[in-house]
C-alpha cells in the first residue's frame, strides 16, 4: 500500500466529499463561467450536509474547484454563515439589530443565555445547541426574533423559551 | 401584515393578488390574475427599447434604498454589437439585510412569480441571457417558494429557451448568500456572486458597463422588479396616478417598534409619515410616546416630531435631511435611550464593515467604543466633539470606498443633532436615566 499523497489538497482527502455533494457542486459549476465562482455555493452545499466546513472538507472543495486551500479559506472566513468550527445539532441565532433592540432584545439575550446555559458563540456540552447573534432577520414587525436552524421565530417570549426550544432535540 | 388590507390588484399591484388569494400565490392563481400577461405582451409585441421607455416614463425608482430611476439605469446597458460577445446578466438584490427592513421577504415568500415576471421583463429590456437572484442565506422559506416558482415557470415555458414562443432565452438561478450586510452593496454583491469575498469594487466602471464576470449587468431590488409587470400591462399614466406627490406608484411601507400593530402595507408612494404610523400601525402602544424615527432602515438619519407630517417620498424626506431608504421605519419611543440605540446601530455597522478602508474599519469601532463609554457612565468632556469629528470624517462620502460608512454615520450624526441633551446629560451625570 502506498502512502497517501502529501500535498495540501491530497488525493486522500477527495473521498471526504460524498457523490451527492460532488454532483451538487458540479451542477453549480455547470451554470457558472468558471469553477472558482462556485466557491461559496460549494461550501454551503457541504455545510448543509455536515453542519460545518472542516479542514478536510475545505481541502476537498478547493481541489474539486481547482483553487488553493488558502484562497478558499479566505472566502470561508469572510462569510458569517459559513462555519469553520463544528456546531451543535441545532443553531440558535438571536437577532441583535435595531428593531429587536427596541423591543427588548438585549434583555432577551441574557434570558436565552441563561435558559440554554450558554454564552454567545458557545455550543452546549451535549452538542444540542450552538448560540449565535445574527443581524436583522427581516421580521422586525414580529420583534424580537430568532432563527433555530431553518425556522424563523417571531415575538420571542422569555416566558415561553422552554416551549420554543422543545422540538429541537 | 399586509394581508387583510382588502386592496385590489388595481390599487395594490404588489400585494393585491396576495390579498385576492389570501396567502401565497401559486402559478395557476398568478396566471388567473393577469400573471405573465405582461411578459407575453413585451416579448412578442414590444421592442426592448419600448419596454425601457415605458419604465422610464412611469418614473419607477429603485426600491433598494437609493431611488435611482430604473429605466434610466437599464438604458445604460450596451445593446447589439456594442455589448461585445458573451452574456449580459440581470441580478436581483434579495439580500435584504438593512436592519429594520422586512419587505422583500414578504414578496418573495408570497408572490415569487411577480418577481420572476419582473425579471423576465428586465431581461428582455437589457437582452440578458442569464439572471440570478442573490438571496439572503437565512431566507429559507423564501428560497423554497422562489425555487418552486422558477421550476413551475420553466415548466410552463416562461423561463429557459424560447420563452412564450418569442425566440428569447433567459435562464434564472438563485444564489444563496453566505451572509454579511455588505453583500447588499451592488458591486460587493457581484464579487460574492463570483464566489469571492464580498468587497466592493472600484466605480467606474459601473455594472451596466462591466459587472458580473466583467459583462454588462443590471442589479435591482426585489420590490423594484415587482413593480414592472403592472407598468407594462397598465401603462405609465396609470402608474403615475397611483402615487400622491412627485413620485409614481405604490410603496411597501413598514413600521416596527412600540406601535399597536407593527406591519407592512402597500400604500400610494408619498403617504404622510403620521398616517402610516397612526392609521396603519395603530399609533403608539399605551404608555409610550414617539420621539424619533429612522424612516427607511438603520442607515437613514433620524427624523423627529417636526417631520411627522411630511410625505414619505424620495424628495421630501431628502429635503428633511434623511432618506426614504427602504421605506420601512423604525420607531424610537421614550423608553429608549438615544445613546444606547446609537450604540446598537454602530455595533452593527462596525461589525459589518468589509475592512477594506481605514475610516470605516477603524473609525466605526472607535465610535462604537465612545458610545459604550458614554452610555456606561465613562464619558469625558470632549467626547461629543470627538464623535462629531469622527462623524464628519467617516460620513464624508469621498473618504471611503463605498457608501457603507456614510450610511453608518447617518443615524449617529442626526442623533447628535436632535438628541444632544441626552448625550450631554450622560457625560455630565455619568449615568443613563433609562437604565
Ligand atoms: C452597504 C450597502 C448595503 C446595501 N444593501 C442592500 C440590500 O440589502 N438590498 C438592496 O436591494 N439594496 C441594497 N443596497 C443598495 C444597492 O447597492 C443597489 O443600489 C440596489 O440594489 C439597486 O437596486 P434598485 O435600483 O432597484 O434600488 C445596499 C447599499 C449599500 C451601500
Ligand atoms: S466603506 Fe467600509 S464597507 Fe465600504 S469598502 Fe470601505 S471598509 Fe468596506
Ligand atoms: S431587527 Fe430583528 S428582525 Fe429586524
């Protein structure tokens, strides 16, 4: 058995993309003038499957798109919705922008932190939740708001937090 | 929300069909309310120049914040041989990240075919072969609705090759964003669309000359495109009559904050601020008084009591020293500390700076820190003058590479003017009376 290739985006890393992920990325590439243009789409595709973009995933994507790992990482780290660290099974994003602020988001933040026993940016020990701040979710008429995974939740009430989080195990 | 206004499609071209259907509008319902009739008319019996002229005559102005006349923007795109070889691009800015703004999501989730038809018309006008909707990453429901609409429209021959038998081809795809407010700035958006970091580009060249992948490109807001089908169907004169003052058409106005019924309404453009707040949003909640508003999102200057009878249109709000922006206003009531509200706003703008130029990258965090210090009782004599100076430097439109920094300073500079005693009191007493 030969040693795996040692270059940064080594051949041994290619299998870290599933055939479905590779196909979805290739589909994006086929609609774009060049492969590098699919960089963000590709990372989002992998993250939707795996929850985050690991170093191995990053290298595999870079190789598939024909770009350097460093260039791809510089793009990854620009975007707040691309996670370069593992996250919990559910990501809670609490709006901290102005309409929610006016409707008590700063107090709510403390209450959510207390309820989940997490500070902003942390993941619970059992891996259930990651808590993050997010900017205006475009539902300011229902402030304060948050997003849990893909669900937008308006009129978040501190009294009903247990109920709100119940479905997310 | 806008539902239940009881408006007809003739009075409310943006939400009328949503009202008629009572919720999200599918393809069959859309078609039964004249849907895709404008696309059929334009692609089979109007020249691109005729479409552009009609949009110009209608005086449709961009609903993304700046109010640039849409028909004029479209006319900057080179046509025929002058365009060189390769595709032209039509891009919809559905990034909606201006804090306090919640209008585009409403249209995307409830009437996605209206956007698709608006984009077909825009594509015909500038002869674009490829279109993208640049969609906020967090807008999952909007993504599902819009993707379904695109698939249904393609299956029915409204997208793809030889649209409605006209010989015109237009492919429409969605780009789901990776986040960051600066992606809404149209040249940063183009970099993001190309898979790069969303740093704004040097202008000129402007996108109509050189945009996505170096090709002629038009970027318009969701609400802007959604205005186009009814203009093509009903004409410029009809569109003018919808508006009240100098501007034409309707506008999605929104109110958030401590009102009885926060929400979104499609009203004649130029509806007075007071009417929007009192009649539509139901006035302030009991026990709260209104002190100021940000009329069109976080990056617009505060307006105060003396302005509340003004018409919400581009010219009037600009004359009052602010901007209509996105038309969704944020209310500051008397339980809110103006210094702390500015701290919240400047935290957002400092965090969302792309980091390219110094006044924005370094100045905004400095401003935020000064505001934190003042709010927390550590303000010093001279801090207000320092804020004034920073506001002037950062806000000077030519000191930074894009308009993020000037926009960031608008609420602060106006708060320093209208609520100065609050700032002074914090420094004098070392305390915040709102805490
Ligand atoms: C920092 C910044 C953020 C912006 N964000 C948005 C946005 O989220 N949505 C939008 O439509 N326009 C946004 N704009 C305005 C766009 O640059 C552009 O003017 C607009 O999309 C043009 O469309 P319109 O002419 O139809 O209004 C932003 C501008 C700046 C400077
Ligand atoms: S003004 Fe701010 S956001 Fe705009 S280019 Fe400069 S650093 Fe980037
Ligand atoms: S400010 Fe929180 S949803 Fe808009």
